[in-house]
């Protein structure tokens, strides 16, 4: 019985460790390879502001209109849209937490670790545990 208990404890510890991999090293490698400098938030999101935009910034539940292109770390494009309108409460956490740093008309990048994206779930062309990179332009805040 003790062996089963210890096996279950070890299995749980290994499973927990593998699910909580820190992807900041992958993101920092990407930044270094592409000669980019980003700001890292406490929750692990990285963002780059190329154009700050005006003083009208969205909140985490604002309606916005955005032009974006989403890629994986290897450059594979998984989605893009030139005129996407949504409420930030309906998108992945990385967008909710990242878009608030841009003013209307702002441009930049969001580098989103898996726990703020789709986690370990495969979603369309996005493999589980993927870092997501979005080139964004915040066109309008409603």
C-alpha cells in the first residue's frame, strides 16, 4: 500500500511540474534572437509598445477593434485579421491583460505564455503549450 501511495505522490509531482513549465526562457530567447526588448508583467506576459497610441486605453472588459497577426515562436502564422471587433472579456487572458497597455492607435506585440493563452489544449493550428505572439494595432476602443 505504501508503494502505491509513493507512486501516486511521485506521479502527481511529475505531472504538476510538467504542467507548470516556465516559458519565460523561451520568450526571452525569442526576444534576444530578434533583437527585441519587452516589458514583462507579474503574470508572465511580455509586451512591446512600438507606437503607444493616444490616452484612450481599454479596460479588461472593453469593446475594441484590432488588426492582428498571431504567430508561434517558429514564425508559423496561425491567424490574422485586419478588422477584428470583440469584447476583451471574451478573449484569452493574454489579450485582456496586454491590450490595456496600448492606447487607441497603438501598435506593438504581445508575447503570451501558454497559461495566459490556450494552456495545454490544442486549438486549431495551435499546439498545446504554445507561446503565442501577436502583432497588434489597436484601431478603436468603444
